[in-house]
C-alpha cells in the first residue's frame, strides 16, 4: 500500500463498543457488544463519539457477509435501517465492491476484501480526513473534507454477516 501522509500527529487506539440504542432492526449484538451480526443491510454505530482532537484508529474484522462497509457516520444523517452507502455514512466498502462512500455518493477506492480481513479506520478531524487500512496496508486518504464542527461516530454495516471489533489493534506507522 501507499505510505501514510507525512507529519502526522500521534495516533491513539480508539476503544468503543457497538451501541444497542443506535442500530437497525436486523442487528444483533453479543452481550459484550464487541460483535454485531447483521441479518440484512442495516447499520450499527459505536457507543463513543469520535474525538475531535488528534488521530484515532480502530479495526473491524469482517467475519462474513455480502455487503460490508466500515467507517463513520453522523447520528443525525445515518439511516440505520439501510446500509452505510445508501443510508448516508462515510465508509470503505470492500465486499460487494471496492469503493469509498460519503453520504450517498461513491467513488472507486482501495481493493476488495475477503471474509476474515481486518479493516482499519484512521480519523483525523483536525486534518478533516478519514483513511482506511486493509490488514495493516494503507489504502490512502479516502476523504479530506470532513467538517470538524460536526460529530462523527464509528459505524459498520453488512448484509447477512458478522463484524467484530478488534481489541488493541496494532497502530499504523
């Protein structure tokens, strides 16, 4: 993959769980809220707001499914009853296509993923950017026009699949 941008600030792991109160009807969560099973094209948000200072990173293991998206969303914009693409998220879609999506618009990006792959999300709100990693390889800056005045939450969606938060992921270089 390409090298990450020069001069980045220190990156910290962003720990959160999936939010029982912010998920589509077709989403089931494990008791510890680390695993989401999505029965249809629905979303589930994380239970922690993405910090607006510095860089944060987390990873999601795509265990199964046919339409996997990983990224961020604004609670007031996302439709959790739909997938992140048509539902208004900001995401990398790696199963079902290889695209980046921002609030219902999409562009070719990255590469296709397979079940069992880890998708990393690097959000840098002061730099207004979100980047993605695939199994530790940098895919590039997906968007550099986030609005730092808005509030973003981690978000995933999938169809007939499972998404698992990776505890203590290895930080990107």
